C-alpha cells in the first residue's frame, strides 16, 4: 500500500502538470506517448514497426495536422485503432466481440493466410496439442507456461469480463495489474495475447487517470525490463494464487514509467518552444521533416550525407538545405570538420 500510494502521488503530479499546459502541448505529449506505447508493446514480442508510420497513423487518427507525416500501411492503422479504441473509449464495456475485433486488427490478412491461426475468435487447441510457451532446442525444451485448455476459455473469459466491467472498490491501478496478469494467463487467442494484455492494462490505467490522453508508456518501461517482466509472469503463473510479488513488480515498473515520462515531457516542451521559435522562418518540406527527426531523437550525428540519404536528394541539395538552416539559426555546426562535419539544433533559449 505504501508503494501504491507513492505511485498514485506521482501519477497525480504528472497529470496536474499536464493540465497546466495548453491543448497543443498535451496533444503532442499524447502523440509521443501513444506512439511509444505501440512501438514498444510490439517490440517486446520481437515485432518491429516503423516509427514514422505509427506516429503518422496516430496523428491522423487523433486529427492532428503535423508537417512531414508519411503514409501508413493499413496494417499499422489497424494496430493504432486498437490502442486508440482502448484509451479513448475506456469507459465502454470490454466484451468478447470487442476483443475479437482488436485481435483481427492486430494481424494483417497476409499473416492470417500464411500462418494457420484462428483470428477473431478464441483459440481451438486440442488436448494433445496444448497452448504452451516453450524455449530451447528440440528434445530439451523448457515449458515456461501452459495455458488452460481451450474448452475452458469461454467460461474463463466470461468470468474475467464480468470482473473487468464490474464496479468495485479495487484501486484502478491494482486492477490494471491484475487484469494484465489474468488475461495473459487465460491466453485466449492463438497469438497476440501479450499485446492485448498490455492494451487491456492501458485501458484500465486510462480509467485510473480519468482522461483519454496518454502521457506515459508502460510498455516502454516493460521493454527495458523485459527479462524481469517474463520472469515475474512465469514465477506467478507457476506458483499459488498469491499474486503479491506480481503486483509489487507492476507498481515498481509503473513508477519508473512515470519517472521516465518526465524526460519525455521535457522533450515535448523543447519541441514546442523550438517550433514557436522557427515558425517565422520559411522552411521546405525536406527541412521540416529533418527538423522533426532531430526533435524526435535522431540516432547518431546528422551529416550532409545522412540528410541526402533520408531525403533522397543529392549531396549538393542536402548541403544547401543545411546551410540555409544555419543562416536562419535553426542548425549549428558541431565541433570538428571535414568529412566528419555534423550538425545539431540551435537552442532558442
């Protein structure tokens, strides 16, 4: 309870700070947190999505007009729809049909055809072919988890959904932790159970916040702590019905997620300050795109050759673009020179 009180305090402090900001800043923070949540939840499962596509899809579905958006694949749009439905319609009941729709949206048609998966309905494993999480070479496999038989799923999910939608005095953060564990333990689908468990957890955390905007990413922190995440899940699922250790791990992870969000908020504020500074300076679409990349955390050093490659333009064009931004006091040349010349954003403070 001491840990829960601390997390509640940190959560309230973050929400209070965000409420003091303008609408545009809150929208930008929501865009960043939602994009990160989707990317990292899939990354936990070993699936890498394109950052720019996810960000563009989130922005469009939130109705945000942002320069430099790229086209997003329909499959990415479907994944984003799941998260936004969970967080923006968080007060709506969670039903089997809603979960079926989410499950269908997670998997592209091509994957549905090439992998013999049951999509949009409960799994249909037989007793001689159980649903198991296994690692290790053939003949020396280690069974980490065996899910309930498929014949039990409909009944188990009915109990889960009744609990999920019921009004009770349970702290909503604890309910998010329990809902995550309970859903992934039932393991009702052939695939995607981890991603949907984290979506369900996000839905309950949104209820805890009381607003649809997201300002922190639990999945981003889980990705950092991926090993302990799976270790604690396995340990809890193999033990008794005492889930205290799981609740403690979840609260600790959430606390670190809220702390990390403070750094993300600082980045969002800098981005808003920077664009306010740059708005009087005419920029090309290429320049806007590259500035956004830098503001969103460009990996490595920005050089003219990287600019040319990313923008698909000549080296001369890239050099002119960069020099124009230097003249406008938007970019500055870092120390060094020659072939290693690199550039960074000007700090308008």
